[in-house]
């Protein structure tokens, strides 16, 4: 096994999902996730994509991500909206609560640590 991992979604099947019904605010968003790495200690990395819609998010984990394409808006409870487009990076810490709105289908790569 190599210690080098190329982020290539064609190497794995996408998992399809959606926000939980009790978190959905608007639209009918669909998620596609290509989990490329599941490491010891609760480390995950891959590529995620979502179609337009808006839902509530609550983070118990730490996540770093980089927007590859699209336009999304993340708003922390009590905070100002943050517009994300290709080239933007963000980190969400455990305890983050707010909303994620996909304006244009958005794709990101991510690293999550539980």
C-alpha cells in the first residue's frame, strides 16, 4: 500500500444522501460523497458535492474544506453569512451551529477529524 493518495473520485463509488428531513429549510438538495480515506482515530477525507437547497448544520467534529466549484453560503447562528466560491477554504470547529445554503451546485474537498 502506498502512502500517497490522489484525490480522484473516479476511484470510488459516490455515496448519495440528503439532509435529514428535520434539518431541511428549503429546496430538495442531494449530496454525493466520495470518501477517499478513512484513517485511524476518526480521520476522513474526500470530495463532497451538493445541489441547491438550504439546511441546518451542527458540527461535533472538526472539518477543513476547500471549495472546488459552485457557490454556497454558510451562516453561523447569530453571525453574518459567509459566501464561498471556488478557491475559498474554511474550517468549522466542533460546536458550530448554523445553516448551509447551496446557491449553485457546490463541490469541495474535505478533511474531517472526529
